[in-house]
């Protein structure tokens, strides 16, 4: 039990350090991206390049993923305090969400359609060259 607790703390220190480096990068380079996002990208790059081994962070990361829903409770509670705001501007929020959903669907569909057509042209082009 003590060994797992020590492992958790060490891995947590590694993850927090990477997150803090992300915040420092955002501040130093004046990036418009949140520091925690930079930290996640940095962690991804470090894992992909094997600078950090997965075993060095997997125990603590698995714990956080397993309990992820718990971290959304404060957000949900604070949204409940904004009920009057949702009643007043709910239609505008629904309109923006609906429009962005439709635009997302259209852009995704057009992208897939273009990529599919490009793939068909390549296939047909290669077939004709071999004849």
C-alpha cells in the first residue's frame, strides 16, 4: 500500500511538472493557448519520443481517468447557479449551439467527400497507367 502511494505521488509530481512547464511556455512565448493544453501536448510529445516512459505516469493517469466524472461536479454545480441566465439567454445559446453543430456536420461531410473523391481519382489514375 505504501509503495503504491509513493508511486502515485512521484508520478503526480511528474505530471504536475509537465503541466507547469506548459504554463511557463505560454507565459514566456505569450501564446494564446492555455498552459494546461500546452502541457498535454508536451506530455504527448515526450511519450511519443520515449523521453518519458508510459510506466512513469500510467498509474496516476489511470486513476485520474477513472475518476474523471468526479472533476466535473464543481462545474455542474456552478452552472446550476446560472439558471436565470440560461432562462433569459437560453434561446441564443441553443441557436449558437445548433448553428455550430450544423456547420460542423457540413464541414466534416464535405471534407470526407473530397477525400473520398481524391482517393477514387488516385485509384482510377493508377489503374489506367498500368493498362
